[in-house]
C-alpha cells in the first residue's frame, strides 16, 4: 500500500512539472515578437550565463565635452579661432528655422526667431581694429568688414536667462529674470556669420559699439609659474534693448623653455535682449579680400538674411 501511495505521489509530481514546462513553452511561443518578450537578437550568453548579483549591462564610459582651443600662435594678432566654416545644409531656404533656430523640420516652416533688416556691409576704416586693449587684424589675404543691421528677437525663449547665466557666472540671475518677464532671447558671437556664395561662413569677431560691458583678460603660463590679469569697463544701459551683454578679449601666452612664446587669442560675446524691439548693432568680420560683399548673406542662428542696402 505504501508503494502504491509513493507511485501516486511521484506521478502527480511529474504531471505537475510537465504542465508547468508546457505552460512556459506556450507562453514563450505566444510572446514572440512582442515588446514584453526578450529581443530576438539578444545573445544567450547575456541571458543564461549571468552570475547572481551580476548585471548584464555593460558599463557606459562617461565622456566630457572637449573645450575648443584657439589656434593663432607665435605672437600673431589674428583672432584665435578659424573664421571659415563649411556652408549650411544644401537646399535650406533662407530664413527657415525651427523653434530652436536650427532649420526647418519635417518640411514645415516654423515661425522665425530673428528679424534682421537694413543690412549694410563696408570695409573697416583701418587695416586693424584697435580699441581699449583690443587689437584685431584680419588673416593674411583677408580684410576687416563691418556689418551693421537692425536686429529684432521675434519670439521669446523660455531658457534664455538660464543659458545666459551658465555662460556668465557673475550675472544676477534673480534680477535678470525679473527684467526678462516680457520676453528675452540669447545671442552669441559664435552664432553670427557671413555666408559666401560658395557656402563658406565667416564668423563674427567682435561686437562694435557702446552699451556693452567689455572684459579684457590675459593669461601667461611659464614652466614654473602662471599669472592672470583681468579688467572690465563699460556698463549696459538698463533702459536699452540689452538686458545684459558682455564681450571679452582673451589673450593666452605660453612661454616654453628656450622657445618662442606661443600666443592665442579668443573673442566672445554673449547678450540677452528684449523681444519685439528692433535696434541697430554692428559686428566685425574677417573675410577674403577677393569676396564681393554684395554676394554675402548674414546668418543668425541658421536664419539667413540678404543685403538690402
């Protein structure tokens, strides 16, 4: 009787195990191709050979963005960063952009971020630009060009104050936010270019005019010492279109042992301005002397504008 009971118990265990295995197999067949099942291309070693407590995901190495380094060297007075860049994407109509100023998306032309009118290009009065510690001269075979136009921010950017505060740690974010309630937009020097008929773009070198804070910085690096000096001048008109704006001329001199010093130059400009108010601005460019100025177009955050004068 005991043997008969043991046989019955063994049969029930086998039946139960077989039923569970069949249910699992059927579930796998029904779940194939759905988002709940394992990926078809996943390797078996990733699923079955994992030790307890061990993750199947490979660690992701964090990479930090590299900071661009100016390239003018050996005592020259040219602006550090290259001023020529490849052209915009082929076929992009002038003035088309998305909400972030990056070009049209999905074939739908979004509302423009900027309006630039009365664009006028003219050679700078002198071969060099020298003013209050700033000394700029064009690259060889280039000439300095002044671009004057009326710029208007057509739409506000909700992150304008936040992005501007990241660029300039010294700004009063609370005060800036209070004054930007009516709407503001960020403008940077690196996003202002002149585009030639061949598609090449020439970045703006300097903001010319009053009503902008100016910072002059100089860094010297020797094998056994480092030094720096900085000065600021000028103020932003609180009643003007700029909520805040700053331009910088930065010089970095490296003096290796028994070698000629290496000098790098860099210019920056960051401004946050009110929306729905046009005002005149002037920026300095270095373009090839052979370029016909009438063929150039102004590009602000990927939105292009033709010369009207």
